[in-house]
C-alpha cells in the first residue's frame, strides 16, 4: 500500500499529516508542525476507496468515519490539535 501525506491549515497553523502503511488498508497516522513540533502519533486509519475510519490514539473517543483518506486524516489532526499535549503548539494560543 502507498503511504499518504497531506497538508492542512488548522487553527492558523500549517500541519503536515503522514499515514504510513502498516499492512493491508491500515495506516499509522502521525502529525507534525514544521519548525515547532516533531512528528507524533495521533491515530490509525483503516479503509479503502470511499470508506475510511479514523481511530484516535489514546483516550476513549469513538471512531470517526470519512469518505476519503484525506478527510479522515484531517479529522484526526483536528482532534489532536485540541489535546493538552499538542494544543500549545498552535498559534491560537497567545502568551
């Protein structure tokens, strides 16, 4: 399977998300903020074609469904940017 790489603008910050293949239709999703935050694991992505499921890493949040891998990765990134260990890397947090 091919790895997937996406770029999003979240909370006024450029975010890079990479989904690395871990087998048949299963990916480990990592997020980074260039120059601010190293790559961190944020969840898993499973699926193919137009049926994708995003599973958040840690916590007990229910799975999220999406119509594309890109949309599922964006859901994971949006969830991750609200987590206490990550939120302070975003520009919406002012000193």
